C-alpha cells in the first residue's frame, strides 16, 4: 500500500476544502484498519472484509476438520494469526484437504489438538 503522504499528494490539485476532507479521511481510514479481537466463534473483522475464524486440529494426526467460517460465500484465502498474549503459541502447518465451500473450509494437520485463528476472506 502507498504511504499516506503519497496518497495525500495525489489530492493537491483539488480545491482546498475538498483536499482537507479527503486527506483527513485518508489518514483516519488507513491508520485505523483493524482485524479485530479473536473470539471463540467466527467473527467479522472490524474494518476488513473477512472473518477471524477459530480452529482446532483433529486429535488424530492428518484427520480432516471442517471449520465454519460464517462468510456466507466461498472464501478465497486463509491466513494464520497468533495470539500474542499466549506464551508458546504456535501456528501448526495446515493443509487444505478439499476446496472450501460457502459454509466450511477443510484442513488437516500432523499437529494434533492445536488451536488458533484464521483470517478468512
């Protein structure tokens, strides 16, 4: 993403009152983007188009688990997120075991009973 200063420089040809409003909007919008706080169930992000989705890998290695993403559509990607207030938090290697659908994404892992969050979009 471009720096805020660069974005504001693109506004220089606009009238001062319009430039002032759009510059303030840009500063606020691009400095306040948030994923939001993870929860025990899928939750919409504060400012982004995806959801933070909790998962727990199977108690049996490499067994598929279905994770409800609650997007209401087929997600395009999933990124792992670590809770920084949890000592020894790890992100297990997840393998997509089949294509996601409008309700679930499907993963498996050699790491058993590992929990975490995915940002799904």
